[in-house]
């Protein structure tokens, strides 16, 4: 029995607890707020209103269940405030107009233990919606015969707001013909009727545009508008009217059948069938008139029905009636008088008696090419005839006898401008209106060889890349001859001219038929840079005519020459060996690499750089002048032997290069160093050019004489092992230092000599002597190749055994 008693006690406790919960949940907390409150706005403090402490809100996990499609509210568990989470739109929440009170129900629940609170929020309406018509435009059709006071229903406006915020009244824009009457429905809604207060006249005003405005009772009030378009329907209250009551028409005899005499126009201010008209003859129009003229009943056109003769009838009278097609038709009428006038009804005639065609374009001026005659069957002024041709033609008419005229050439003719002429001869009588006739003859011109072939240009510059293939097409030189046939056929050929015992026809050829120019050999920019010759175009006329054009062929350089290193000199690609003291100062010029390139200026621009450098911190290389200098003094850690590989690269595409290997050996012997003397280039002005050339030539001859004398004396002198070096000596031991030299090694003097000879337009080359480390310096003219040095081409400056 004891377990059952405990079970009953448990059921009783649960029942009591649930009863307490339901009793607490049945209490409803009510709030009233306006719609459209901003998000975050505080509605009330739930903690204080429900008697809860703030700690219990978060510990007992208070939550809100909003009975709606959106969660409009939430609780701040820190402050206990109930606030707006989303804007509340009363019209969206309670869309029915029959609902007077809009309530939002919220359930607040606490856990541990569970406790529920019922909260109701009454949403008050604000005037946030303007009245709106179901249709923005209303169309009404009202007959112009409608009685005053007639009412017409209009579409009412709707306002989602309730109470005083809904539609209160209507206003109509200012109108002389309409006003409105406002009615109230059973549900309190407002309606408007349109009332006619003045008779309508469609012919005066076919439509009326009105604006209907609906205004609600909110503060401030809102409004909406709709357009009312009233179309006035027509009644047959206007008779047709002609433009004029009477018409007088002048009509010439022999007018073609069907020609228009006059088009009558009657109008009716009504519309539709009330304005549709048809035309007819009245009973007062004679039968003869109705036989001679026809009347179109639909458009009022009067046309010629039979041939009209001035001698039969000169005046025709008729009365025309216009009637509308309404049930109760109305009509209007007018009178028409047609006056027949005599006419010039015979055309003048022209006849070609003789005509010469074709003629040569060089026919003399005043030559007669045609004879014509004119006539007219009419009499008086209608039979008098005038003849003429266009003033733009190089021809003239000259009367030879009565009604006979000669057609002459008045200006020189040119077939190339106008190959043929269409000559229209026009004759006109003096009637009113005048009649005319014309005859066109075609004069064809025969060609004469009177035009010289013309090239589009007087001078052609044609660039040709060197190393071209023999037979390559260079350009097409085409001349134009506006003549015809054999006078137009052109033959092209090169005007012979010799260049260095070479004929132009051995270098170039031209296709005699089309003027295509070809190269017969491969050109080398380093040998031949340009050619200048003439090409002649000659036609096949009798006598033939010709013209020529100047052609300038410019050979374009290719990067086809590898740079040649001329300093420091080395035999057959061997290393260059130099000795320098270890006490050499920083910035001292050790060696200078000089390379030359036979290509053009752009392709022969040479830059230098180290390909190998034993110690990158010890030597520097100027990329533009090839000077190798020390970057610091030698230290005991530096190797005694330094190996430098310098590459000389040109500026071509692709670039070509050459290398030289310099092996430097440092010695402890204190060598005497000298101060560098910069080499300067003289800049010659145009005014002193001839003076400098003369002085340079004399100085050069004097220098050659002195050098030859020195060479001869040195050859006669007995060789000595300890012969002292002198400043003018060109041949020396490679490991010795030249006295008074401006550089450390003997390459400095070689460089100075190289610059001096280069100024004279020559190349300088060093050649080794068979025994020892001696060499010969030779000055070679630029026209001679560098690979061979002959006695005639090279000038040896000095030689020593």
C-alpha cells in the first residue's frame, strides 16, 4: 500500500503545479503601440511589468513566441525591455478592413521551472498609406446630345488605413462641363459620381481630360489621383460644306480623256458615318455636261470623259451636291463653271539631214559635223520655232538658211576627258504653253597619241636589304597613259649608266611589260650603299611619247659583320699577356679593349662587358669605351695572375660578338707611372672645313716623310740589346714600358696611334713579327679588307728588327 500512496501523492503534486502554471498563463499583459515604430524602439519593461528579476531572464532562458509570420519583437535579457525587432505594418498584419482592433499575440516562456505569460500588443493605425484608385485612368463615352444633370459612376479610391485615416472626400479638377457628387456606402466608404452641368459639343471639344483627387482624413492628409478621359460621341448636327460656293475652271481643248479637271472638297464637322460624304450632279446640270465630264461620287473629282473641242462648246455649267450618310442625312451644294481655251496642239519637228561620226579628237575648231532642219504645223507664234543645245557642250549651232542649221565644233576636243558626246538638239515653239521636241545624236571621238606616259611619282626611293637574293623583286614602277590601244601600250627600260665600270643593266632589270624592277645581284651594304638611275616608259604610238622617273636604291644594312677586336692585339686568338706592378693605384688604366664593326652606325655600336673576371672587386670595365681600370689597390691576398675575358657585342638583331682574353701578371718591381692625358677630338665647323683638309693633307705628308726617314735610319743602325725605347717607337717588347707613354702598358701608344690614323679615314692593324714579341703597325685604307695586308694597300708606319 505504501508505494501506491506515494504514486498518488506524485500525481497530485503534478496536477497542482500544472494548475498553477495555467493560472499564471491565463493572466494577459496588454500594450498599445502605433504601427511603423523604428527597429530597436522599446515597447515596455517586461521584467518590471511581470514582476521578474533581471537575473532570472537569462538564467531561466526566457524566450518569446510571436503568433505571426515574422518575429516582430524580442527581449533584452540584460535590461528586461521588450523592443521592436522588425517594423510592424498594421495593414500587412491585419489586412481586413472589417477588423477594428489589430492585436499581435506574444507568448513569453521561462524555464526551470516553466512559466508562461500571455502578452497582447494592440497595433494602432497611423496615416501611412495614401488613397489609391484601382485604375489610374477612367474612360467615359458621353454623347453630345446627353441632357444636363446626367450622372456617371466613377471608380472609387481605396485606402488600406482605417478610421479617420481612410478616404474622406473627392475633388475634381476645374471644368466648365462637369462636377462631382460624393456618396457614402453602408461600410462608410466614399464614392463619387460625375455630373454633366453644361451641354457638350463634339465639334467644339471632342474630349475632356479631368483629374479626380481622393483625400483621406489623416493628419497630415494624404491623397491620390486618377485621370478621367471623357470622349464626346457625335450626333449628325452639321451639314456638309464646300470650300467655295462657286468654282471657275479654265480647261484647254484636247485635254486627254481621264485628265483631272478639278477636285471638289466638302467637309462635315461630324464624325463617323455622319461625316462620310458622296457627291452627285444636281437636276440643273445638263445632259451634255454629264456626258462630257464624269464626277467621282466618293472623292469629288471631275475628270474629262470625252474629247473636248473648243469650237463645239466653250462653257460648261454644273451644280454639285454633297450629302452625308447619316440616317437623317444633310447636304450642301456648289456651282462649277468650266471655260474651254484654245491650245497649241502641234509639236515642232526636227530632222537630221547629215551627221559625221566618229571624228578624231584633234579635229579643227569650226568643223561642221551635222546639218539639221526644223518645222512646225501651227501658225502664228505657235508655229515659230527656236532651236538650241546645251551651253556645257563644245558645240554651236549656226543658221545656214531658212529652218536649216549647221552643228559646229566650238572648242578643242579631248577624248581622254570625254570619249563621246550625247548632243541633244531641242526645238521649242512660241505658243502658250510652248511645245518642244528634241533629237539626240552621239558623237564618238577617235584617239590620237597626244598624252605622255605619266608616273605617279617623279622620284622613287626604294630600300633594299643587303644580302638579297639575286632576282628578288624590288618594286613595281607603273606609268599611266590615258590614250587607247597602241597609244596606251607602254614599254619600260632602264636608261644606261655606268658606275665604276659596271652598267646598270648588270645590277638591275625591269620587266618591259609591267614595270616590275628586279635585282640581278646580291648587294653588300659595306661596299655599295646606294644607286641612282632613271627608268623610261615609252608608248607605242606614232610618233611614240615617253617620260622617265628617277629611282634611288638605298641598300639597308644587316648585322652580318662580327666585331673585330683590334686592341689589345693577339696572334691567332691567343691570350694577351700583360705585366703590371702590384703597387698600381686605384683607378689606374690597365688596358683598353677596342673593337670595330663594318656594319652601319646602329649595328656597329659596340658595348663591352666581362665574360670572366678572376676577381670582380679588383677590375672594372667601361661598357662604352672598353677601358679596364683597377677598382682598388692590390693586396697580399690577391692572386699574382688575373685572367680577364672581355666580350665585345654589337647592337644588331641578333647581336654578334667577339672575345679577347687578357692575362695580367703582377710584379713587385716598381714601375714608373704616368699621368693620363685625355685624348681630344677636334670639332670642325663647316666654315673651316676646307682649311682643315688642306692643313691636314700637308701635315700628313710631312708625317709620312719623317716616319720613312726614321725607318731608314733604324734599318741602317746596328742592333743593340739595350736599345733605349723612344716615344716614336712603334715596335717594342710587350713586357716593357714605353718612355713618355700616357698608359701603363704599350697598348696605350697603340691606342693613340689608332685614334690618329682613324681620323685620317684609315684602319690600323698590328701584325706580329716572326721572332719575339714584336709587332708591325700598319695603316690600311678603309676600302681594303682586314684579312689581307698587301704592299699596295697597307702603309707600314715603322719597322724594327
